[in-house]
């Protein structure tokens, strides 16, 4: 059950259909201080945790580029060391000079963006590597495979410094400013470790997979979505759930993605039920639900002829305007206005959207899709800015570099590619 509402109701914004705005949510302009947050994590009381079990196998989308089509390649660099689909990619946040990719071949590699040169291989995984992420200061890289084996490597000396085994891995990410790693597993648990000491804390969810999670910008809370449609906001220091969204406030299907705005005051939750919910992270209240016509499965039809259900695949907040973007499996990119809770633009893709990212300091959205295309959209106008091709199969993940001049994609064609992003306003 969610906690009682705070006495001060000023943090509530009610948006339902055509009703007027009742109250306005004050958004903080100040970002949390990194040293303070790192110190907060030092005070967390970690308890020992145990190992987990192995479970289901991985299935991949087989929707790629048609055979026989002349391959156009707009990329600058192609990394082709993987021998199976490349499931994940992350860039080092300090310099955006290095990438780490993980794949179906049970391998993860750290390599240089400028020329694709391999720095080192993250060895020892026994299943597909589905998570690979750099720490906030780029000094460590964490890799996790489907079976739940997690390893952390020191980038400077290319050495493994820590490993741990949990149940089947669903998601993994670093704390925004401490050497603290979080992960969610198929048994419903979320985990938090200090690295490399290995001090551990667990957050027990329902007995179903913790399908997605995100550490909030304050570094003190995390939002986790579950297969049963519930969402929990966790206090990382105390280890208790601050709010539980379920029933009408939760979703009618498994959660696929969660996101927060820059100061962490607002959350977005997305699900296979095609709903996107806007949530006040302080009160746990649902402020509104974003739906688009395409939610009512105008689903794409596979070649075999059976209909394919629609779902929310990716979402995010614009950092400079009150806009959110939602990407759907049917290929719709919907841009919603937060204040009016209305659709501002609908942008259509030929194939399902796998992931979207907003550019850090502009109203530009990047989308990667099942046909292997990387697209750039202007959220103000809803117009396509540019399109980049080169992959022969679906894009499964991508990352944008620090100054938004380059994008690194991971694909089912066994490669990762670096694209130089050219924009008219640069």
C-alpha cells in the first residue's frame, strides 16, 4: 500500500482528459550534488545476499532487412568482433571515447569509438550478455548475462575486480555518482552492491520478474516495474518501498520501461498494455495516462499472417520542454504535451520501435527500430531530421555520445556501428 499523502498538496498535478489543471507541480532547477550523493551511499547499511537460480531462455526478434536489398552504410566505424546478435551498448560517460557491447555469443567487449580498436574482452560469461554499463566516472564497466552472472572490470588495468551470481538478469545499472551497482532479476528481487567490496542489499518485490528499473537522479531512490503490472518506488538507504502502484494505478500487463525527468520529480511507466503513466515520485500519485489511437492494436502483421500485439517499448522526458516521447511496437512515435496531456505529434516508422532517446539539451529524439534504421526527429515540429542506415537486421540498443555528435548502435546483424550525426543547426 502507498504511504499517506504528505500534508503539503502543492506537489500534485491532476491531468485527466479535458479537466483543467488543478495544481501545478514545482520542478526543482537544482541537480543533486554528486559528492553528497556518493556520501549518502557510504551510509547505506548493506547486508549479505545469496545466490539465485537459472531460468528461461532468450528469444530474439527475427524481423530484419529484406534479403537482396542493396546495403547502404552511413556509419563511420563498424565493430564486428561479435559472432551473434549484439544486445546492448553503453558509452563511457566521461569522455565518450569507449564503448562496451554485450551479445548473444556470451561475450562483452570494451572498444574504442574512433577506430573500433578492441581494448579488452570481458571474459567468463556463460550466457548471452544482455547488460553492459560504464560507471559514472568511467573507471569501471559492469557486464551481466542472462543466467545472472555479473562481473565488474577496472577499465584502466582491464582486470576483473568483482563478480556475483543472481537469478536470471532482467536489468542492471550503476548509481549516478557512486560505485554502487543495481540489478533486477526474474525472481522479483532487486539488488544493490557496493563495488568492489561486495556489500549487498536486496529489495524484495512480488514473486514475478522485476522487468525494468531506474535509479532516480537524487541517488536515494529507485523505481522498479514488475511483470504483474505493479510499480514500486524504493528507498535505497532504508530498503523499504515508499510507494506501490497497483490495481488502477498500476498497469494491466508487464512493465517494459520506466524513466524519470531530470530532477526525478516525475516518472513515466510503460507497459505491454500500451498505457504510459505519469507519476509524481514524491507522492506516488498517478497524474495522468497517455494513450494514442495506435494503442488499440492497429498491430503490424507478421509475414506468416498472425497479428502482432502492440506495446510501449521505450519512453523519455525532454529536458528543455514539457514533452514526453513514447515509442510503440507498431512503429508509432508519440510526442505528448505534459501540461495538456494531449498528443502533440505522431511520427510513423515502417517497423517497430525498439528504443528512443532524447538529446540532452535539445528537443531532438533518436529512435532505433526493427528494420535497422536510426532516425532523428524534431519534437517541436514532428518532422524527420535525418535517417541513418547500415544495419542488415534490427537495432537492439543504442547510445548517444556526450556532445550528441555520434550514436553507437547494437544490432541483430552481429555488429555495432558508430554513426556521425550531422544536423543543420550545427
